[in-house]
C-alpha cells in the first residue's frame, strides 16, 4: 500500500444498537485518519440484518455482498432481532453467513482487562488478563447449520473437521502467537483446546496442531481438554496467552472470557480468512435498550482497532498498526480517567463513552 491509497471499509451498521455503537467507532477512525499521516479510509455503508430481511426477505442484498467482496475490510455493528426469524425459526445472522461466504475460518476473540474495568476474578486487576481465543469459524458443529435432521424420536447434527481448514487455522494461530511474542517476550504460548480423550475427531485435530507446531519452534505449544480449560480460566486467566479450538467450543469459551473482563460490551472480535475479514463486537443487538443512548461502544471501538492491526499485517503498513495501539491506549486512558458505561454499573451512555475515548486520543 502506498501513502496515497485509502483503505476501503464496508460498513454494515446492522440492527438494534448496531448503528448506535458503529457511529463512535467511525468517529474514532476519522480522528485517527486526521492525526496519522499516510493513513486514509473510504467508508461505504450498506444494509444487512433482520430489519432488511423483514422488508425484503433477504438478510443482505446482492449489492452488500459485492461491496464486502471488493472492500479491504468489513466493519459490522450487530445483526439480528429475536422476533425476526427464518421459516425454520433460526435468527437472521448475516455475520455467520459472511463467515461461510468468504471462508472466514479464524475467529479471533481477544480478552483484555481494561484498567479500571471490573472482573469477577479475584486479583485480576493485579495480575492482568490478556489472552486470545482463536475459534475455527466455518466447521466443527456449526458445519451442520441448517442441515440437521429432526424426527419424532431424535435430532442429529454432525461435527465436521477437515485437514485443509485445520492446517490453515493452526498456521494462523502459531503465527498470531509469534506476533504476540514479538511485541511482548512474556507471550508466545499457544494452547490447543479439545476433547481428544473422548472423540477421534479431536484426537486427529490435536495431531494436526502438533504437526504445525514443528514449523514454529519459537512458540510454546501445549494442550488442554475443554472442561479443564474452563475451570482454569475462571481461576487463573492470566496464565493463558493464545488458545485455538473448534467452533462450538470457541463460541462458548469466548463468551466465558468476555465475562472475565466485564462482559460482551468490552469484547471485540474478528472473523478472518485468507483474503477477507469481518470485525464486530461480540455482543448482540440489545433491542431492549435500542435508541436510548445506553449502549457501551467499547467493544465496537476495539473491533476497529483490531481491524487496523489486521490491515497493517496484511499490507505490511506500520502506520495502521501504530493507530491500532493508539486506539487501545485511548480506551485504557478513558477508563483510567473514570468513565464507566452503564453495563458496568457506571453512569456514562454511548455519547459520553465516545467523547471520553476521542478526548483521550488527543
């Protein structure tokens, strides 16, 4: 990328509080653009979600899919409404559809305790929490989505794990751990979380993980069963660095780790493939507080930082990486200065939270 190019970002605000948390994230990116020489953005907004399905019968128009195909990255608010469903009674989830559409096999779920944010874990503020769950996002139990068989007597879903996707997932995960170690010598551990003591598929999954590890000797690799991992996470989360796991296990563990740092309003995420990536908060659309200015935009803002870090790595463009660090530090500073969102027991709504982060960027 040259200094004259602009990153083209597809913006899908979505449903419920999605548009409300998207605005602060875009405001932060505009401020970053104004204060970072050579870093430019071009934003194109497009419809997706339950409201669009209600009006048209489709979760996304073809124009949105084409935009996402052509954009450098996709920034997503939150999609879905409990009362709007497909005929099979499943929710409208374009975020999941995009994973399959663009083969976004690596779901990255950072879990970092912002200084001053509450954690249910004793001494978390003293030790700090800074870990990442990498969730395979297109296979596992989710490969059966829409294909399950239900009869009067039983229901069946099928878990699928393939060599092609697992090898790419593990290569991505080892490389991710290497990047963390390069930034912090105390990092650089990768844990494969599975249930290899019960299922042949997970024993095979673990074997592929070990094979990939031979190509990355600088990463300390180990294994944990998912049940033991869950117990350890709620006792000593600071012992963890990067974890990689199957889709359903990752879905559950990433929600657990979000709870360790204050909840979904603090948890950013990315779904990454070889060419495309979607960045969005882990939280849902929260229709109960929609339009009331109560939503916590922290996860959306941190998702924008995650996007910049990915763009920096993909295009070898350091200004974007530096900008990602600036956003994270601004969020930390805002919380250190006393701002607290409503979902963490504070008094600050969406606008106040956004204002605090923007001021901390100065």
